[in-house]
């Protein structure tokens, strides 16, 4: 995919944005290193680290054994000595193999003994590519429910690059999910120079007044698609891209919902215990009287991710489901 | 252990290796026709391992395959159509499209446990099946496979260690194909022979040429019978090479050419054919007959698979829980008197005795010598038992022993 | 603690209830076995399995190495061969060491390949005993967010015994959390004979009309205490004990809230991503017009569990906080 | 390795062992007075391990203690008051009451990493510190401890294997005290010498009498210097015995009396005292002086600790994140030219060469021989290289080798 220069920057893919962010951060700061399975010679299962070994060498781009707990643990130890490691999970599904290290060691260190662990844990997530039950995970809520972590899930190349850079520079452990469906399908403009996108800030992707659709990652695009269709029927949806799930940007959410008085949350994650619930509670607590209709959810089914295309399609949310829910909500 | 095979056994091994390869060749074609859903893994060049090891199991034994063990599934009795349909995510497949690849199982009849993608997880699971089988008096053995790369997972260690402490009748085949995705085994595992992992658990191990199907079979057979006899888990390292990339998408350019060339010259099927011909167990006609049999079979199986429908979308929402009376058909198949494991016969003294472990033997008596180790000295003392401290130097060990003793207290005092 | 016979049964502690459930199920069915660290000779770190080894022998009560993934994995394998294993986690905090086994292997088996895994994973959970950050966990939401599992968290000896028996007989993998603060502090009556409590059914512990307090486990008792205090001020709180968190008994919740029109959720788990959010979403979707006031939450802070008593006390919810929140809610 | 110690070193070891025991004795008293929050663990009888191993480290080296390594903390420079206050959950404690026991650390000055309760997790973490130290050119060694029981965790395996592949300068002390809570080591680990776990990673190991402080020191010293010199991680099994229960609440009735009696007769402090007196390094007067010094110190430290306030409740809500500019004070301390790890000098050819790994050496050159293994033959072939298949029998290995070869293909055909 050739990169297209534009007036203010360059059109690049989501995947290229990730690669550039790592490249530029490693270039900027020798404390930044990358470790994970097949990240070196192979350049990563999705080629997000292609070229990094060539440029930064064997000490900074480390091919590891298949040992997720060791990868996360070692990254944490490196961060204690002043480095800023990026740990790659080959698929984000394998992050649960390091669950104890992340939730007990990494997440709690600063609170308990004042040990900052500036490290990024990143990997390809999400469905839509027939990866099946073990290669399509959206594990964000496990970590949103773990105090001490930051959780990022971007939807555009601009944000992916800017947020990954911000994550590397952050003094806390950050989980960074890269929706693999977006890797090569989404292109966008990024500035030529260095920039970061602040962690913890949502963004309004589309202004509207009839209802607020809150989403992130791949579902962001689905929501925008639905919003376009809704507009044709005279329903103007405001679309919010959360970008960071923890800490959650309550302000942007509340501001929008206080305007539109209706809220629909769309997530690819399964329903029960998904982030829509947390948003429902926040709205209830802080915008109860502003709501003219119920908070509604469009999410994946409460099942594992099935393999066969018709099953996966049925399992996943889509623009039609978002459209239908939004129409129903707009009637309140 | 049998030192000789019957003619039929020799030919079975040949048939299944050919079948294994033909099934996978067919799937490559289906893949190129975009009929395969998701990735396609290959065991090209490693067929002798799957076939030779699974062939050593009895019908009642259990196995759980990994991605490169389609050969083992075929030997165990899975029809090729099931393999095709799994990879095509069809409704008639064993998982009805819920999962793909070799991720399927059959608890009731074939005794196959489905893998998940996370490497190593099957090891404690199959250890558990083995323990349950022994508890029920079934005298079964369980088997699974792990890659050189997968042997670095934590669960490999936990599972094998637990199996060893329990002397579970479990055989683990460590398929060392020199690569884990793009990373050579040398960079993942800092030992020459991965069979040495067994030393951490005090269990027996074998190293076998993974391209020699008879060697794999005979070795596994011996291991299976030793496990069945109560010797505990056994680790077999089968040395071979992953001839293709990690999966279809991977051209594996990271593999040195000389290495690939070497192994291409040692194709397990070609080598075995030469052997069979030399021993007059096979001739050109026989070979042709096998080919025709397989072609006919696979044409039919592939056709069936291709004609199978995709699952209906709503099927996605069913089956999260086992509900209703007949969702759980697995009854424990007792092959020993239940009275042995129920009070009063099951009663024991709950102490670690000096002579050994608990009452020394399982409550099941000789029937189930379940626990590790002899029952002699439990009072453990360091090697230096009774000696004056300071005389007890450390013993440097490992591959680079240094000759200096550490008996500091007997050294001179620097004044 | 001597057991007191009453007219219909016996007064026993929460801990005794757990022990009796395991004892009776092992007595009833030789397919039931117990495995875990120190469950045999020692009778478990909290003595919940005291006497089981003596009675059922080395083959059925298995002391394991310190290998949580192996414990869960082996239990799953045993269940495939027809057994009904109970796997003990010495403290529930260590369950995250088996997170992959549970969420990927155990939870997904039935959906994917029709493999039922009748097994119980149980252990002592919760705070209030100065166990600190690694011995006070309430990890329920990790599992409530994992399709395929059932999650039980009882508050009384009667329920603990009846639900544990039901869990052993259930054909699905069940997580059973035992709040360690209740073990020896809570006594209650259990029937003399065999009984089970249905999984998936909440119970109204106290009837009321002004608001509904939803809770479970230790917080159940806190909520009842608060309800007593509220009653003195003329506020009649209906108190619901969820008992099972997955599947959640929506019916009982909705029925109550439709009556009281106000809902307060109290959980000891940390706030963000806790079950209150899920309940907020359900109420929003299914009882939006019934709500006269916002769903409110009284929960632990969004931090690890601190060690020092004043910190832990501040971290945890208590009756005063529940009382205050309920009073505020009742004003709507 | 030094073969002799200075008088001061001999006496230091004695002082720290005494201090270790006195600190723990004081805490038992505090526990009985209900001044300790939570559980209290004891290293009674194991002091020689903590003290002897930590004493082998230099100031710049890093360690991470487990629950029975208060001695190591004292040697590293932690004042007793910190230990007391941690256990009393006071506001002046290193964690200000957020955590207790020996769960605290000090990244900047003492280079101590705090443990968490989950056993084994420190192993990859300290491997990571070791890798970072080498990357920064610091020539540090890192150390942590693990119990016999903890050696069965998956993360032990993952961490040590990763450290070995990376040749990380890391020393792991495996404290085999024969029990893991109520379970004897024999029932958890099916090998006689836990040092054999090292064989799974191709690393060196030692077995040392854990009740002989000089042996522990000398052995560890040797290991530390070998690790520092680039030989990779080293595992030391120190054999000893847990004299008290798992924690204060546990009377440990499951321990056979004879076993306890044996070890009570081998108290490491008493044995060392006898040695020192025999060597005229200590006399009654010297002993008394040490006692008085420790008593005075601990009285003061205990008093300070008791007078420290409990933390203010609201403190609970602070510190989840590192925020503000000065929350992260750890700057990478470079002790090699940064240019070595930045382009263009860092550039390499991203291939697995036939001669070895990547370009054979790290981009840092001789300064950082970071990777495992020699750089000779990467084309790996099974032991049976080139031979006719069928002639390659499996080699039965392990502790119960069976004499039967598995060279089936050369066997007779049963007809
Ligand atoms: C726990 C875990 N981490 C990562 C992966 C991704 N992955 C799948 S296969 C593979 C390489 C496996 O190598 P090996 O075990 O040697 O088996 P082989 O492919 O050579 O048969 C990796 C890294 C995984 N499946 N599971
Ligand atoms: C992963 C994990 N599982 C369980 C426990 C509970 N636990 C704490 S200490 C202990 C026994 C440890 O034995 P060992 O490793 O031999 O150390 P020792 O107590 O003998 O020093 C157990 C089971 C734990 N801390 N971590
Ligand atoms: Mg491999
Ligand atoms: Mg121990």
C-alpha cells in the first residue's frame, strides 16, 4: 500500500500508523525497546514491526519464546530499570496467558510501592476476519475493571499513531488494542512531524442532536455508517469515539448526552459486563434527568466468537443493527 | 515392546501417512479455491510423527491433537470429511461451524479432546483425563503433542509436573520441527535436546527420528505400555522439520536454504516407501492401489464436504450452556468396584507418614498406585547429612561445572 | 463452633455449610473428587475440606503442586471422562493464574464442540480481614464477562450449602466464591436432609417499597444492616440477594424495581466495570420508565485492596455509606 | 571465586544472621501483642540462605525478596524499622500501609523489587531487570528466591527459560525447605534434587547446604560472578527446612517429628557459632557484643515503628496512577555509549544466518554478548543424521531406561 503525501501529512494505513509510532519512538528514545514473539526477523505476525530489527538491532527488538507471562514480566522489570518497553502479544487473545502478571504485578505496583511501570502492552484484537474463538478477542473489559492500567482502543490511523506515542511516553502501564480488521482496511491522514494524542480524551466524530452513539475501534466505523443512513431519514446522530476506555472521558460523554438526551452504546465486545453497562451507570448517576429514553446497547452476542462466517456475522454487531436501535431510540 | 511389526501394521503406517498427506494436499487445493475459512496449517514432512505415535494407541485410549496432527486424527478414526468440513466451517462438521481447523473432539466414541489455540493447555487437561481414567479403573493412556515452541509455555511445566507427581498414564510427544513460527528453536529453548525438559520432572524420555515412522511407532508403543503399566508420564522428542511456513500465508523466508534442502531430502514418506520396497512389503502395484483407494475416498469425502451447507446464522446464539437432561451424556465408565473409592473402604489416615506418602498407597490398593516415588525415606536431609558444616561444599553442576569447591568455612581466614 | 440443632435443621457456620456440601456430594456420588493445594492432609487453608481425605481417600482428595493452571486443566480433563471435580483455589486471588485455562478452555468447550465440563472452581474471596492486595480479591466480573461460565457468590450458610450442591450437580463449569469474612462469622439454619438451591435465582431478603437495594455476599449483610437503620427513619428498603451473578436473575430485579422505582446496587468489588453497571444497563433497557431516580452505586474504591486497616476500611463499602446513598435515593 | 573470607566477612555473616533472627523474634512478640497486621511468616532455621546469598551481591546489584527473605533485605541495607512498620502497616513504612509483610521495594537506591503474593512472578521480572541492566551497560546481577513449592508454577518455567535464552545475568536461589505449606516437596516435585530443574534450560546449577552460611555465600558469590561475566542465569538449590509452620497460625502438625528434630539439631546460627569459635573468630565476649548491638538497635527501631501512626484513611484513594512530572524518577542510567544502540550503529541484517544467530553478536558488540549459545551449526539435524531410516532407533532415556531399542524397521516382519 503506497503512502500518499497530502498537504498536511501523509495518507497511511492503520497498520503503518502503528509501525511509524514504534519506529519514531525508538528513534527518539533509546530507552524504548520492543519484545514479543516473532517481532524481530519476521517483523511481527502482522508485520507491524517490520524493519525495526534492521534499524535498531538485536538488543532492542527481541524475539522471545512463547511465554506471555515472561514477556510481560520481563517488560515490567525493564521498566523498573528505566526502560520503556513495548511488549507485543501476537494476538491479543494470548494476553490472558499473562493475566496474573498484568493484573497483579504490573497494575498494582504504583499504588502499592510507588513503582511506576512505563510499559505498553499491545496486540491485534477483534473480529470480522474469521479468526474464530481464539483469534478474535476483545478483552478490554478485563482490564477496564483492573485499577492501575490505562486502556486504549483507537479507530483511526491518526489516533493509533498519536495514542501509541503517548502510551510509550506515559509513566503507567498501558494496554493498547489494535483492531486487526482496521490494519489494512482503514487509511487516514497523519501529520508529517511528531505529535501525540492525549490519553483519556474521547472525541466527537460527528455532531448531531437527536441521539448520541458511543463507540470505539472497528465499531466506530460501523456507527458512522449507521449515522449516515440515519441522517437520510432525518435523524442526526452525534457519534463519540471513546479512544481511551480507562480512564473514561466522562465529560465528553455527559456533554453530548445532555445535549441529545439519548444514548446508544455500540461495542464489539460481548454484552454482559461490557462497557455499555459502565456508561449506563455513569449516565444514571450523572445525567439521570437528562435522559429522555433508555440507554440502549448494540453489542456482540454473549457467546464465544464463532468461526464460520455466517455465525460470526450474526454474532457481531453491524450498521443495520445500529441503525435499527438508533431509530427506535430516536422515537423516545 | 514388540520388536517386529506385522505386515498389516507396516502397511497401515504407510496408508495413514499417505492419507495424511493427501488430505492436506486436498486442503491446499481447497485453500487456493478460497474454500477454507481462516488459516491452513501443514504437517508436510512431519506425517511420520502424527501417524506413528497415534498408531501406538488402543481404541480406548484418548488423544488431543495440535494443529499439525491431522494424521493422528485419521489414525484414531476421524473421517476425512470431518477434517475438510472443519476447515470449511460447514454445518455438518463436528463443531457445526462453531470452530475450525483441527479444533474438534469426540468425548463419547473416539475419545478425542479438542485443542484450543493457546499452546500447552492440553497438557494438564490430558493429565486430568489420564487421572480420571485410572480412578475409574480403565487402564487407559492419554496422549497429546506439543511443539518445540510450545514447550516454553508455563502450562507445559505445570501440566507435566503435575502429571509426574501423580504418575498419570500420559504420553507427551514433543514435536521438535526446529521452528516456532519464524523463530528457530535454538533461540527459544537453550538446550540441544528438548527431551531434557523431562529431567525437571524426573520422568522418562525418548529422542526419536521424527522422519522414521517405524521408529516413532515403536518408541511410542513402548512409552504407552510403560505409562499404562503405571510408570508415569513419558516425554518423547521427535526431531523433524517444518517444511512449509507456519501457515499458508507464510513463505518462511527466514529458514536457511541449506536447512530446508537437507530435510527435503529426508521426506518421511519417500524414505518409508524405499524401506518397504526394499523389504518387499510394497511394490509399484501396491503403491498404486493405495493411491487409488485414497483418491477415491477423498473425492467422495471432499464432495460431501463441499456440499455441506454453511450453518444457519441463528445457530450462533445456541449452546453456550449445557442445558436439559440429555446435554451431558458422559457417565463415568467404572471398571473397578465403586466400593473401593467410597467409605468405609476409602478411609485413610490423613497424615504424611515417615515411611511414605499418606498410607503409602492409594486407597484403591494395588489397582491404582497413584502417587510418585518409592515409599522409603521421607525424612530428607541434604547431601551433607550429619557432617560438620563448613565441610559441605556446594557442588557446581550443569554444563559448565567449575572446579572450585565452595567450602569457605574451611578456607583460610584473611587477616 | 458447636453445631446447634433446631427444629427443622441445624445452625451451622458458613464454613461448615461448604464442608457439608462437599462431604455430602462426595458421599452421594463417587464421581465427585476434590483437588487443590493443601486440601488433603491439611484440610485446606481455611479447613473447608477437613476430614474429607480421611473419609474419601487419596484418590478423591488430591493435594496438588502450586500450579493453578494445572489444577483447573486437570479438573477439566477429569470432567471429560465423567467425573465431577471440585477444584479449590487456596485464595480466589490465585484464580488469575489459571485465567487462560478457565476463560478459553473451560468456558468455551460446550459452545464450540459440545463438551460439557461439569466442574466447580471454588475458593475464599473478599476483604475485611486485612488480607491486603493479594488475598482479598473479588474477581467475579472477570467471569461474569466470560460467556460459558456460571458465577455464584452466596451470603448465607443455607445458600452456600444448597448452591454448592447445585453447582456440583450442574453440567456446566461453575465458579463458586466463598466470602472468607463470612466463614466463621455467619451462622444460619440448614435443613437436615439433602437440598439444593437453584442456580440463577436471586432472592428477596427483605421486603420494602421505597427503594430496592441489590447486593450479594458480604455486602448482603451490610445492606440488611443499612436497611434496618433506614427503617427506623421510615424508609423501607427491599433488599435483593443476587446469589448467582451469571446468569443474572433479571426477573427478580425487574419485579422489585418496578415496585420500588428506585435502585441502589451495593458491591464490594471495585466500581468501574462492576456488576452495578450491568444492572444499570438492564434497568435502562427494561425498566426505564419505572425509575423515579438514578441507579446509584455503593462500591469499593477503584484501587487495589490496601493492607492497613484504616485504608482497607476506607476502601470498602459499609452500612453507613449504604444508608447515606439510600437516603439520598429515597428523596427522588 | 575467593577461597577465603576476611575476618570481617565472617563476622558480617554472623551479625546478619543474628539480626535476621532477632528481627523475626521481635515480630513474633509484636504478633502476640496483636500489633502485626495480617499473617507473619518465619525464616527460622533458614537464615543462612537469605543472608549468605544476599551478601554475595554488590551494592549496584538488584534483588527481590520472597516472604522468607527478610535476612536478604537487612543485608541489602533495609533498616529493621522498615520491616517492622511494614508488618504493622504503618504510615512511615515503605509502602505507607498500602501493602504489608516484605512486600516493598526501592527502585532508586537499594535496587529492591517488591514481591507480590503470587509465587514465581518475580522470576521474569528480575530477568527483565537483568536484561535492562546489561542493555544499559551496567554489569549488574539480579537475584530472587523461590520455594520448592513455587518451582512448580508456570511462570518459574517461562521466566527461567526466557532468562536462559537471553543469557540474562540473573541468579535464582531455590530455597528447598522440604515443605510448601502442608505439602512435602516429594509430593509436589518428583525429583530428588530441585537443582535439576536447571537442566530444562541448559543453565548451570548448584546444590548447597542451606544451613551452612559460608557455603551459601561462597556458592552464590561464584554464581554471581559467573552471571556477571556473561554465563547466563544460574540456579542454586539451597537445602534446608522450614522449622515453623507456613505462618504463625499454622502449628504444622503434618511434619513428622523425627524430621523436625533432625533439623532442630542443625540450627544454622548455632553451627556457625561453633565454627567461628573453633576458628577463634568469635568468643563469648564478641558474641555478647553482637547481642547487645542488636538489642540496642532493635529496641530503637521497634520503638520508632510502634510510634509511627497508621495511615490516614483517605490515603487509600491516592496513587493508582503515576501522575505529574516527578512521579517517575527512574532515568535509565547509561553506562555505555548510547550510540551503540541507536542507528546507524544499531543496524543489523534481520536474518537468521547459518553461522549463528542474527549477525552472530549483539549490535553492542563484545560489550553485550546477549544471546544464548555458540554460533556454529545452526542447521540442526537429528542424531541420526544421514543414516538410513529404520536404522535410527529411539534412545530410551530418563531414570528408567529400558534396554530395548526401537529400531522397528529393521525388525523381522511377522507373517
Ligand atoms: C500461548 C500462545 N502464544 C502464542 C501463540 C501463537 N502461536 C501459534 S503457533 C505458534 C508457534 C508454535 O511453534 P511450535 O510450538 O514449535 O509448533 P509448530 O508450529 O512448530 O508446530 C505461535 C507463537 C499461541 N497459539 N499460544
Ligand atoms: C500462585 C500461587 N498459588 C498459591 C499461593 C498460596 N501459597 C502461598 S505460600 C505457599 C506455599 C509455598 O511453598 P514454597 O514455595 O515451598 O515456599 P515456602 O513457604 O516453603 O518458603 C502457597 C501455596 C501463592 N502464594 N501463589
Ligand atoms: Mg515448532
Ligand atoms: Mg518450601
